[in-house]
């Protein structure tokens, strides 16, 4: 159920390629349907039997040492052994992938890592050894923002990955600027193409002067700051019907203990796209909330909400200001005043954004900038060049 954006991306890319192979790094009991020309190949998820040679170990040491020439030298020295072992694990995966490539004569295929780390390193190894030559990756947030790595304090082997990847497709201008600033040698390799969603309909509008329907959608990752969202709702005074999707109900109940009596709570776990679409089509929502501390791309949850015509109250971080503007929502500073945010919610019933006309404008603005067919066609064009 993770990497939700892949469902749309694969469906669109399948229109431009004869065959697509998906190699998942993890799997669970949830199975996605894919187009007929898409094959799922379970190599990286299984225990890899490939042997590591002395030359492989020397190569891992050489690359890890070369990474010390960049930023975060002291931190990298502290984690040197960990990084060598990580790189050796990527060499093993590269060997398994090389075997698959050779068996299926795929050396001239287009290779693409969904993130700029982990399997991007596998592809960078294969490209560096001239086994493949068309290599791309996405760049989001956790994979490139050094400050998002609490253990190491840096994104390991990012310089190596960027060196051996032909093009980096950033999910936002914010992440493109971050790479350009911190890894300036590779700034000419980066393009921005936003992840996008399909038009799945309109959310029914219901302006009730006695109640505001509020939605939030996220996991409970600390970066999403759900406790802060709860604190804001605790300081509201109007009658609110709050729905959160993406966290187990029991966990959310515990997280939202002591919330104001004026707030009715409804919690749904992570649900698939069909269920989420059904929810949007049948439940009137006046306002969508997201108070992230950091974002790499433009959050799909915000995109989805805006695509249904729902206004947004969100923090001005990462790629969020690339979609949220005065036409479709309200931006708060990252470290906003809780009572100020609560006041916006309390007065939102009479806000100009809470009208049928405004919601039509919100939908139209989304169509112009974040429509999946348009943006993924541009992405496919870069891959095919």
C-alpha cells in the first residue's frame, strides 16, 4: 500500500513503453493490479545468493573513501564501517540485477529508481561499470535531504549516485534547489516534474453554518506532526467533524486524547485508492489540513484533496507552496502559532474559499498544473530522450 504515486505513474508510463519490469524492494500481502505490459520481478526482495569477492570489498572501500571528500566528513568517518557494509550489500544486489539483465538482454533498457538512494546506488554501480547506460532516478525529500537522516546526519552515497545517473527527476522545485545547492556539480542533470493525480471527480459541497468538516490524510511519521494538528484542533471553538485517514484508529484515539468536545473524531486506517476515491465522492469536506515539518515533493494527499476541489490549510515547507496558493488555500509558516491556526479554522465557515465558486476555481487550477496525464507524459518524454 506504500508508494501510492507509483500506481498512477506506472499506468501512464505503460502507454509509452513496450515492456516495463518492476523490481520491488519490499512486499506485503497487498497486491496491486498493473497494466498488461508490466511485469513484477521479485529479485531484490529475496535473499541474494551472489558471492562477494575481494575486489568487490576493495571497490566498496574505494567509493566510501571518495565520499569523504564531500560534505559531512566527520560524520562519514564515524559511520565509515556502516557505509562500507551498506555499499557491499548494494554490490550484491547489483550482481543479481546484472544476471537478470544479461539473461533478458536488457542492457539497452531504460533504468529508473523511484528514489535517489538505495536502489539508485545499485543502478549507479551498474552504470559505473558500463553494464547499463540509461539511468534515471526521482528525488523527493528523505532520499536527498541530509537533515532528514537522524542516524547518520547525511544521505549516504548521494554524490556517487548523482555522478552515475544521467538525469534526476525532482518531485519539486524545492528538492531540485536543494540538490543544486548542496551538490552543485550535478545541477545540470536535474529536471522538475511533479508527481500528479488523476481527475476522479468532485467532492460534494455542503456549507453548514453549524459545523465544519475537516480532513487530514497521512501516516504517523514525526515529520507529519500529527500531535501538532491535534493541538490546533484542541484550541478551536466551533463544531468540527474531523476525519483522519492513514493511521490505525486505536493509535489515533490515543494520540487525540483530551481533544476538545466540540470536535467529533472519525479515524480510518490506510486505505487503497478505490476506497479513498469513494470516500471523497461521498463525504463533503470543507477544509484539508497538513502541518508537515518538511516535505520533499508536493504531497499527494494535498494534490488529491485539491483535485476534488477542497481548499487546504498547510505549512509553507518543501514542495507545498508549489501547489498551495491564495486561489486554493492558506499557507502557514513552519513554526506557526497554534492559536492563530485555530482561529483560521474557527472563521473558515465564512471564508471566501468555502464557497462552491471557489471550489470550481480550485479544481481548474489543479487541472492546469497537476494533471497526471500531462505531467507523466512529460516524464516519459525525458526517459525516452
